[in-house]
C-alpha cells in the first residue's frame, strides 16, 4: 500500500516539491486560524449584536459559500492561474475579516462570513488538487500528518488569540486580527509560487446552474433553522433536499462534473469515501456551533476558557492525525472504522455531560470526537483519491473539501433547526435543546460507521501504485 511508503516531513518541506507543500500548509493555516478565532468570538458577537437566533447562520453561511468557492476553483485556476487565484482569495479573506470586525448588525457580519467562506473554499480546493497532482499519492499520509501539525498550532493559537483579544479589548479586534494573517499568506504566496500564466484552453465553465441548486438547497436548510413554525420548517427542508438532489442529478449529466460519476453507487469506493467524509462533519457540526455558547452562557466560562475547551476536538484531531500518519495498511483498515465509532460515542457522551454540566466528562467527549476524526480522515482522503478513476482524479480531489463543507453546513443548519424546534434560545433557556442536537449528531454517526466498514473492505487491497507521478 501507498500508506506504507515512508516519506518524511523533511523531504516534503525541503525536497523538490517544497513549493507545493508550503503552499498547501499556508492555505490550510489561513483556514484553520480563521475557523478557531471566529468560533471563539462568535458567542460574544451574537450577544452584542442581539442575534442569538442567528447563531447557526454564522457557521452555516461560511460553510455553504465555501462550497461555492471550492466548486469554482478549477475554473478560476484554468482562467487566471494558480498564483492569481490564491492571491485574490487571500485578499478576499482579508476583506471578509474587516467586514466582520466593523459589522454594526448581524446581517453585515453574515455578509463578511460569506466573503470569507468563498475565499477559503477556493484555497482549500486548490490545496487538495495540488496535493494529488504535485505531491503524489504515496506522500499523502505524511502530508496529512504535516497538516495536522498546522491544525495543532491553529487549534492552540486560534482560541488563545481570539479569546485574549476579545477579553482585553473586543471580539471585533480578534476578528480583525485575521486580516493581517491573510495578508501574510498573500506575501508568502507571492514568494513561494511561480509566476505562471493561465491555461490557454480557459478550462471548464463555472457550474452556475448546479451551484444554484446545491447552494440554494443548503441555504434553504439555514432558513428552515430559523422558522418557528414546524410546518414551514418541514416544507423548507423537503424543498432543500429536493434542490440538492436536482443539483447532484444535473452534475451526473454534466460534461465537466463536480463529483465522480458513480457518486450514488455503493459499489464505487471513491464515492463511498466521499460520503463518509461528508457524514462525519455532518454528525459533529453541532459541537463547533453550540459548545462555545454553552460554555459561556450556561457554565460561566470566560471567552478564553470557552474557546479552549471548544478546541479540544481539534486538538484531538490534530495530535491523533500526527500519531497515525505513517502507519501501514493493516492499521489503516482498523482506523477507518474506529474513527466513526469514536466520533459517535463522543457525541452521545457529550450530550450526557452537557445536560449535567460535567466539564471533565465533556472534555473527554470532545477529545474523543476529535480523535475519531483524526485517526481516520487522512486514510479516508488518501484511499478516496487512490480508488478514483484516473480521469476523475482531479474531480475527486476537489470534491473532498466540497463534501466536508457540505456535510458541516447541513449539519450546522439541521442542528439549528433541532435546537430552535426545542425552544432555543427564547422558550427554553436550559441546555436541553443543545443536548438534543448532540444526541441527533450521535445518531447521524451510525451510517458513517456502516459505510466505513464497507469502505475499509473495498479499499484494503488497493495496489501500491502511485498514479499520476
């Protein structure tokens, strides 16, 4: 198996492919720091702007529009060139941070999250394409381990940065602090990436019609999450699922699809891998949405401490991903299954602990969720790319962040619907509505376990032939 090829981090960072590796690390660091800083200060922002009912939208809008950005990454790369797109995306990310920092209302804050989501969707999708095309399949496990280091730094530094700035000055200062990070990425991208022109063929066109249905369906779920009428919420959810199905159906018939042709076939290992990659963020989306809020509002923690406990999931992911990055095939087969199992158990334990304000148990549950994701995600991504058809490799690589974002966006929106239906935040000021969202998250982890069992069997005998190198 390719997972057993021992590519060291030194070879990645200092070897002939170092420019691509540094680009990927910088792009992921921009996304990671943004995620943890904003997650830490969001409760303070919604309380100041009197927008607790829009709490789920802050995350969902960011994730939905990151899907739009990632879907158009290949088109913009072909038209403008990799360097130009990444430079433009970094400027857009900086602009989004400034909009959020200056936002006088929740609506303006959401507009800033839309800009950030689009920009970072572009960056992440291009990072995955670079990883598959330039770094090579055999180096992917070590690369994902290296990216886990990046996430670990952001996991520790992001909440500290956001919490400290919010505590000493304001959440606005913390949000605005992300703008210099984006500018730093811009400067480093200019230094690292070669100045190459755009492709002469112009690439494929922007998948506008499909994105209208996919994005519209995702946003409809967000709107449903704010409905206080059960019948209207149910209608919007049905309409959203129908729009998503139409978008996927149109994509299957498109000349340049966004997703693998066999996306809905259980016999396709790469398609099954994408579904698992989407199901796991779907199951744990409520963690990032409600844990900082519960920690501050119901447990009396400061912004800094709430951000730190909320970051335990990402810490568990980061350090466990580093620990397993270079394990072999036999271990990978087990970890692909154990990951969703740990995630599911963690969600159920989180629901129990939050209901009883058991901080230590909550910390264990959050760590278990992170470890479940960390020990399996790198192998899932590697095998999903490795199992794909040679002609669909770029499509599959670019679809990974799209599916992660789609799963997380839908998960955040559904969590908002469940919480609002249970009375959050006006009718029920207890933790009961949030506890319910964690229980549902655990139930959503069950299909990921079943899919992982099948995926591990299907991919356990993949040939160790790194394609495209």
